[in-house]
C-alpha cells in the first residue's frame, strides 16, 4: 500500500507500544526495511566478548537486496511505551541511534538479554535469560539498552497512542 502508484502516504508509524519482545529475526527484518542495514550488536556478559553484524532484508521478497527493500523516502515514527520490552526495546534503541526515526510515546521497558532455551535431562523445556546482551554500537563503543529508550516526543495521554485521527493530526503538525 505504501508503494502503490500515486500513494498519498508520507508518514509511516510502527507501533511497538505493546510489543513485549519476541523473535529477533522479525526485529531485524523491520529494522532493515527502515534503515537499509540493521545493526545487531551483542555483548557476552560471561566473557566480555562483543560482536556486531549488519543484516539486510529482502523486504519486498523479489530475491534482490536493493533500494526497493527500504522505506527511506517516508517519514518514519515509532510508537513506544513501558510495555516495549526485549526485541520491542531493541528496535527503538537502534532507531534512536540511527536518527532516521522519530520515537513517540513513553520510555520503553528495557530488556536486553537474549532468551536461552534449555532442557532438563528428562526433557522438560524452559527458557532463561541468556548471557548475550543486546546493545548498540556508536563511535567505537557498545551501549547497553537494558534501561529502555527515551522517546524523542513524549505523549502524555495514553488515549493519543491509539486514537488514529488524533495521532495523525499530531504527526502532521510535526512535519
């Protein structure tokens, strides 16, 4: 819909306000759609080792990695709240660092440790926080995202998060 012929869409809002986390693959896919290259930085809390990987996503599914996989000609906004946790916190942290996305809402809930699946000798499955901490890399340093991300624009009324008409008027007033 965004790229249909004569599309009137100028602003895109990614709503992570109720995203309690989940699949890092989905987070990286969204980040690569917005940023072109999605940086994924991890620190191993046990060893102190750091790593950074850049992901590109074939978001239009044409089997080519090109500029058509990016939404760089639109104004991008990301709605966050204290419920934005783990991968729901990673995406706005990377967006904020990129300075290409305006964060709206309230400070995200934090969470930075990846989930580590485990099992007992009897086959019972469970998950714990793993030793890998999601971070972002800037100017040669890794920064922890565990404390959450401050929005660029604070929305004081929760009703404005989900009232599409009010949110649209507000965003149009920013541009």
